[in-house]
C-alpha cells in the first residue's frame, strides 16, 4: 500500500499565530465569566459594598463573590478600598480599565435581557424537535 495524497496544503500564516492566544483567552475567561459580568454591570453605577453586591447578584455564594472580586482586582478592573471603621467597611469600584469594559458588558447584558424570551422559545423548539427524534 502506498500513500496517495502526500502533498499537504499549507495555509497562509495568520498574524495571531506568532502571539500568545492563551493570554487573551485568560482575559476573556475572566470578563466572560457570568459572575464577573454581573458584578461589572453593578459597579458601573458606582462603588458598592460587599454585602450590597451579594444581595444584588442573586445566587452567588460568599466564597464565589470573594474569588470573583479578587480576580477582578488582580486584573486591574476593580479597586478595593478599606475604611478604618468598626466593623471595617470595604467598597469595590471599577477602575478606569474596568469602566472601559463596562460599556460592552452592559450592552451584552442588555442584549441578553432584551432577547431572553426569544432564546427561551428557541430552546423549547429545539428541545421538542430533539425529544421526538
């Protein structure tokens, strides 16, 4: 047996092939995380306290909120300010970098809200088609 197709098509290199896509992927993973999206949307209205964010983001655990805020702070999107009161007061606020991200995140959230019914209807149609098959 002899191989018949020995010529391999070579595609033109893309500009991003020489860059590290993993760096971009890690940023997109942070800002695309559902909890990060909710928190960025909330902080767009101004600084908020930890418990205020927890109440406003339904379903998030204290641990997950802590981890998400810490990740956003690490990425330079959120600042954490501790006020020397008893008990200590901690505010979270978007940085300039975070405010630059707020507009596209807000637009994405608005789009999701505006099209929620259409998406749910499409899912139901899909499920009915695939349940009967």
